[in-house]
């Protein structure tokens, strides 16, 4: 059975284990300090970052971090999925589908017009999965790094 809970119902260590695995997949180093910052954001920080977690048979199996965003050109509000991760042992068991359906319900309840997310161009498995729920857009993403650390431009 898959159950969706608010992410803060997880213990920090349970969430951190999943998030570190997510960062590792994308080859993004993440420090304990960064983990604590994100955990604080998920606790109601002004960033409005929220999260859900999926429990499979009572054990943490996946996480989604999301936030609302404004769409000025169309005068609407959407939800942006910053991070979506299903632990490898829980993949292809419906966890990702249930998490996206939970986000769809949140979006409907908040009168959001769209759910948007990005993934790496090399993450073909994720793209195949996401093709069930949305369509690829023609938009290209740019990052303007605001520090002297120009190596950080490839971080998610």
C-alpha cells in the first residue's frame, strides 16, 4: 500500500537519506548544512517550499518538493516540482504515479492551471515516466550564476 503524507511527518534522517540519494543521482554534492537549510524551508519558510512523501508498506519510498509560481503572461498560478525522487527499490511499483496524482489534487485544490517540472536530458527513464503525465515543452532553461563559483552552473 502507498500512502502520501506531508513531508514533515518524516523524521529528518528519513528525508535526508532520500534527498541525499536524489542528489547523488544527479552528481550534486550536498552538505549537512544544505540538508538542514532545505529541511527548514520545508517547515514553512518564506520560500513557500512544500513537500510530500510516499510511504510504501509504511517505509519512506519517495519525496516531492514543490512550490507555487506565478504565470503573469496568462494571469494564472502553477505548481513547480523542484524535486521528485523515488528510491530505486520502490520504482515501477506505482509510487511515482501516486505522488504525481497527489500533486494534481493539490494543484486542483489551489486552483492552479499547470504543474511544471524539469529533468536532465540524459534521464531517459524519468522522461518515459513523465510522458504519461505531461508533454515536453519547447522552452530552454538558462541559469545565471550569481557567484564566482562558475563550476556550479550544472547543478540542478
